C-alpha cells in the first residue's frame, strides 16, 4: 500500500475553493470546505478534456469544470452527466496543519 505523502499546508488552501498543487509528478486539485471542515484531493484534469478542476466553481460539494461545465461530486468523484466518467478522490489525512494524500501509482502522470 502507498504511503501518505505531504501535499500542501492547510492554511494555503482557501475555504470553499480549489487549489492547484503539483506533487510527485502529478497535478492535483485540493478542495477545502469549512462547514463541516473537510479536505478533498483529486487529480486536477477533468477526464472530458483535461480542464483545470482546481479553477472550477464549487456548489454543494460538486466542482464544475471551467472548460465545458462537466460536474463531479467531490465525495465520490462521480460525474453528474455520465456514469462512465469520474475523477479519482485520494485518501487524505491532515497532520500538524499539513494535508497528506495516499497517491495511487496507477494515476501517476509523466
């Protein structure tokens, strides 16, 4: 099983917004929610056309890709338009103010 690796300090992520991070050869989107306090780490590329998900609008736990408005549930990663499309949601831990993610080797780019 893969280890949890540091991704970003929690204070560098705005609440109810996405933050782009590059870690271990991957482009990730980190989403921080304030009520309730929750953090989600996904791949940054939308599976439809590689849109920048960290720049997407977030409504009710769903991120909308800014390129073609595909929507993804940030709890499950499932696309709201297609049962065949999804984004990977990585297991995370927050320790001492830092977000750690367990990055799956099958999702590595580069």
